[in-house]
C-alpha cells in the first residue's frame, strides 16, 4: 500500500494479481497477460482503455512480478531528454547488474513520432520492456514501427459489480485506517458505483470525498444519502472531445438515426450534451445525416437540419438543443435513402480516375464568334424546347466514358416518384433507339 498522504486510489493499489478486480477477459488463467504476470516474463505491450480501468496498476503488477526496475514517464510532462535519461539507466542496469527495466509511458499517444522512434532500437535489442498506456486508439496514435513491437491489450470500463467489489474492498481498508465502523448502506454504494461510470479511480475518489464528509456518531462514520448525492452531483458522463469515446458516441447517434430509432438517437444526443459536447457540432452532423441517409427520399429533412443549426446559432441553449432534438427525431423517422450519397461517391471515383476528359463540343459554352466558328455548342438541343422537357438521345458525359448510371433511387419516400420519372425518361431513350 502507498503512504497515507496519497489519495485512496493510490493507497489501495494492489501489489499482487490476486487482488486485482475486473478485466477478466485479459486476466483469466491461461490468457497471455495473466501468463506474463504469473511467470514474471513480461513483453512489450500497449494498455488501451478508458480512464480508471487499471492500466497503471497492471503495469506495476507486471514489474513487481518480474522483479524488473520500473521507470515511469508521463508523455504530458516528459521530452526527449527524459527519455534518454531513462534509456541510459536501463543500459547501465542491464550492463552492470543484468537487471530488466520496464519503461512505463503514461498517455503515450501524446508523444510525437520522433519521440516514439527513440524507443525503437532499445525495445528491439531487449534493453527496455516497453509498456505504454493510452486512452486513444493505438492504431491511430502510435507509429507503426513501435506498434509492431508491442502487443495491444484493450481494457474495458469496469462493470458496476466490479466497482462495488472495489468499493467494498476500499471500505474494509478505510475502516482499518480510520479505526471506525463505516455505515454505508448497499443502495448508496450502488448509487456511487453507478455514478462512477465504470471508472475505478473516480469511484475511489468519490468514496474518499464521501468519507471526509461522513457523520460521526460515537465509533461510527455514517454516509448519508443527501450528502452522497451532493458529492456525486458534479460528476459528468465520460466524454472526450476528439478522442475515441467522442467518436464512438457520435457514431452511435448517427447509426441510431440511420436505423430509424428516434429514442436511441435522443439518448446518445443527451449523453453527448451531458459530456460537454458543443451542440453546434451535433447540429452540423445532422446536416450530413440528412444528405447521407435520407437524401431525396425526404428533401425536407435537410431543411429541418439546417433550421436546427440556425436556431442553435441564433439562440443557443436550451432552445437550440430542443430544435436539434426535433431534427434528430425527424431524421430518425424519415424514409431512408443513401442513393445520392452512393452516387456521389461513384461519380467522384470516376472523376478522379479517368483523367481530364474534354467536355463534348455540343455542351461547350459559345459566348464568342470564334468559339461558335469552332463548333462550340453546335447541335446542342435545348431541353425546354423538347417534348417532356427532355432531349432524348442527347449525351452529357465525356465521349470516351460513354453513358453511366450512378443515381439509383430507392423505393421509399419521394424517391419512389423520382424512380418512376427516371424509368419513364429511360423508356423514351429506348424508344428513340
């Protein structure tokens, strides 16, 4: 255990694997990480997971089990010089004492590529056993050379049952420290576990704060419901503007809209707002949803999304948030079509891959006599002068491409009518041929 001036979370940090609670998908007997700790034979690895899931604790357990020197760097505070000092110490320990060194880098995703590259030769030759901790997706934030030399372990947020076990362990530990009986009814412990949002560190910090505000009665320390609610009132749902959790939640919101689930879409919208997301970001994303997933099946969806964005810009909260909620529910129940989105992607591929094909001469502009003498615009048929305002047989693609069909309306919403119109026009083309 740590010294008494340290936070409860640090004092309660387990020293042996048997005391570690949770992450059973990684630490069940026979699993590679369990094997590395049990045998004292560690390997370089990346621990990836949300805050408070035990990354630092696991790194220390690995070092303790292997008897290795444990050097810690924080990517927020450290630079190249600090890395060099750690490497020099590892070289000395290996050379003079045949001692292993584990270099633990917290928030490793904050190191830039050149800083990450410094580790490579020393991980490669065995001077260092590298352990990185990150809340961000390693495949995006860790350079490939370092990532290829490490095994990635994905940690999960703690289940409420595991958080309750951690709280109970902390209460037993605190009763010994304080030499008092702590009265903390199970419903209140469950409330604390729920407020911790799967973060063990937050659970212990809230518990420690609750204990400091407990009511003393003789040899008892009583945790009261009103006080506990005051303690947890300031906690926020887990959210990281720009990190994995941010993108996971906006992905869930978008997919709920696409899947025609207004209730789930509103839930994720509320979650993001509670976590501190700028409503204007969500308003902008609703515009994309309107075009990508609804398109011409209901063109009104785009206008409603734009209106919601405008209300948020003009009035702010709460009126803007309500308007965005209205837009989200409309988009969720609107008929769905990705035909425009799919067609645009296909057209972009052709535009990019087929080079700078010339505009057919009959489609070229002819504002001058020179251009007209060169044939620009010759034989162009003005659609409004044709039956059905359709110049049957006239082509609009570059000659070398031939005719293409990108846009295939679906049989939902207004696109049913569009589909019928295109079918009629294509019939006219067939009749002409």
